[in-house]
């Protein structure tokens, strides 16, 4: 849900509420390198100023006052890092030297084609990424305990895909571990078939959730209620598509021809017909959901023609 423009709106809202301006000596001490020299700028100073990892922040807080207590320094450090965790960029996975970071980021972008923005996001993690990654990790643990190949396959695809697009290192690691465990526990053809079906459903649901979240990004930025509604709609759309794909995968395919040999003779055509049919079903579900949203948004026009509602 948060790996989309709607998730970006959620990050902005949390940052405006929790990541308040510096108000005490510990805030100013931990941000002293950025405030004095502007090191890294607003997007990168957590990563390269050396004072926003746990050890660096505590060392800066200790130097803030010669007369304060250890408990005050610990509380001041925790307070500032908590605020920064809820910023849009978050806290660094590991602090880096500015020159070393710039050289490596330039080389990766030039030789591997990976943008600096994605690299910056990967090396810093905020509260929503921590929550999403933590839930992904919990799903891996539960799936591994039960040796549930299907659940592990779903987690591998959904967490891996969302983590890669959102540059969430925890979700990407959880997806990789889930994939390895799914392959390890997959011991017979029935399990393999279930894993493929559930991975396909997870992929479709994840893409739908992120696509709807991107479409509703402008709406989500309008305020708290539109944001909650956008998150709910993106999640609901993803779950509907995921469950629909699962049901389709569990139903036996009925051939148009009277005998099975005709179906076996043209597997490509059969596959194409199935994909087309599923795409049309997804379109119909999304159209119906969009119409319901519009009817609720404009109750006075409940009797209006569908075309008029879409135009409005």
C-alpha cells in the first residue's frame, strides 16, 4: 500500500505531524553538521553527516551539554531519531562518507543504470518502510514455521516486487528469503503448482494495489480523509484481484472444442484466450468499483447515466 504515490502522501502527513522542527539542544547537536555546513542537503544529510546512526547521534547528544545526565542524553537521542524516522527519507541503514558515497553513486548510475534517487531511498528507511518490511519479515517467519510453500511464494513475489519498486531493503530481503525457503520446501508437483498459482495471484494483487495507489496519489494528498480512503481503495482493489486470480487458478479450464486433443493442439491460443478473459474480468471489476465510488460521491445524481457520472 505504501509503495506508491498514496504512500508518499502518507509519509508527508506523518512527517508534518511527527517530524517537528528542532526545539532543544539535542536536536541542534545531532543536526549540527547539516546546520553549519549543509552537508548532504535536505535529502542526504541523514546518510552522510555521520550523526544520524545510533552511535553518531548519541555521541553528538553527549557533546551537547557538559552538565546534563546520561538519561537526558539517551532520551534526547531517542526523541530526535524517532522524529527523523518519520521523515520522508528516514534514517540511514549505515552512515557513509560524503565523497565515498558520491563516487559510488555516480559509478552505479553510469555503469548499472540505477538512479541516484533509488540508491538514496534504498540506503535510508522511514517508518512506513519499517512497518511494511517488518510485516513482510513476520510473514516469512510464519510461512517457514508451517512450511507453507504457497504463503512463502506469495510473500516472495509481493514483498520482493513492492520492495524493489519502493527501494525498501527489509522487504527485498524478506522476499529473497521467502523465495529461497519456498524452493527448499517445494518437494512435489502439487506444491509447485500451488506456489505458481499463489505467486501469480500475489503479483497481480500487488501490481493492482500499487497502480490504484498511484492513480489516487493526487486525491490522497488532499487531506487525511482522502488519504485514508485512497489507502483503503488501493488495498481493497489488490485483495479483490488477488482473490479473483486465485479462484480462477483453482477452477478447471473448460475447452471450447469437444475433445481434449483440440485443446492440446493449440495451447498458445488457449493461453491467449484465458489471459484476454481474465483481463476483461479485471476491467469489469474496476469499472464497477469506480461507478460505486462515483455514485457515493454524487448521491444527488444516483439516477444519472453512467457516462454522465464518469464525465463528472
